[in-house]
C-alpha cells in the first residue's frame, strides 16, 4: 500500500537535528546516482530530479513551473516526490513537494553549520526575507537556541513583515554593518550580482549560501571565497552548474583545490581554528531530496 504524506501531517513529527543526522547517515551509504531532466512548453517547465542510493531506495522529485499561474490566482509551482523501496523498486510513498523542499533546503545548510560554525555563535543574520529565510530561522533556532536573529532584505518592507511574524527577529537596515556583527550569515536571495562582500567578513564567521542555483547567479564576491575555507554539499551539483563557484573557477579567482570537501567527506567538515572564516554552498540535489523523503516517511510511520 502506497503511503501518501501531505504537508501538515508529514511535518508534525519532524525535527531539524534529526534530519541533519539522517542526511549525515545517508552520505555514509554508497554514492548516489543522480540525474535531472527538463521538458518545456513555451515558458512552462516540467523538471524532474531523480536519485538512486543503494540501501536507501529511489526518489523522483517532479515539479511543474507555470509562470503565468499567479495572474490567474494559481500558485506557480506544483509537484510531488515519489519514493520507491530499495529491495524491489515498489512504489512506497508520495510526498508533498513543498514539504520535502522546505526540510531538504534548510536542513542541508544546517548540517554544514553544525560542523563548521562556532558552537558559541550567538548572532545569526538572515539575508533574504522570503519563504526560505523563514525556514532558515526555524532550522538554525534548533541548533543555536540561544542565538539572536536579524534579517536584511533588499526591500525593507518584506524584512519588516518577516519580523512581525517571528518573535525576537530584528531588522537590519545596513547590510555591511549587519554582516560585520554576525557570527553566522545565511543568505537566500535570487541575486545574479554578489550581495555579500568579502571585505565585510570578520574572523570566525560562517557563511551559508543558498540562493544561487543557475550558472548566472551568485550571492558572494570573489574576495569572500578567497578569504574562506570553502565547502559544498555536492561537487556534482555545484562546481560546473552554479555561478557561485562556476564563475570564479572559470575566471581563475579560485582554483578547484580551494573547494575542500563535499558531504561524501564529512570528516573534513570541521574548523581548524576559531578565527578562520568558513563558507558553505548549498546546491541541493535529488540525492538530498531522497534522504529527506526517507526521513519524513520513517518519522511518519512511527508517529
């Protein structure tokens, strides 16, 4: 019997620390086989991302992106995640697309922060006041419960709205000042030009970059990458695909060996000193959707 997991029911028994532990465990299994495919009809898109991990199963994340929908009061993105069992390839579960995406995206970043950020981090800056920014607040609050949060957004009204929704969240009006005061900077913007400047960074900070996902997008400049020890979730989904690294690698601003490790070498994800700057690029990937879906299903079954 196929299990169907909708957003509200699926989220009831999840926790951010448990998810990051599940993501870490998933990277001790054989390396995932992953692929993406796209179909187009004018501006409309069908995206499918699939992953197969021996010992965990098969996951297919399907999304439709119809840019004209909002004008008709219909959401732009719809989708589902299909999970097949490892032993026989049987259809095991259908999961809400937005549920998996929420927990995968923020959990991906939190796993890195738990290993790279200073444990005594008390000031966290969120750059970007969208849905992902709100999810990042929830995730980081689980691992850094004593931290104070600040949000900055290019449109100040959106930052103020987010602060109205979240108790204790402050609004930053000057990004340079806010970056300089933070222990952790987590950024989820749609920028194609760097928003974060390396000259603003201070010793001991951890920088978490989420927003860029296309070859023409980046959130941090060359100086930020050059000053930091750089890590990624997956070499396969970041180096040649996302502008955050693809552009500075192509220009020679950094070299390939400057990117130290991905999650298949989790032992390398550790600080060498309290003063160094660490930087993590969250690129996502179908294998992380699969690991997250398996965690959600396991928790759903035991609830």
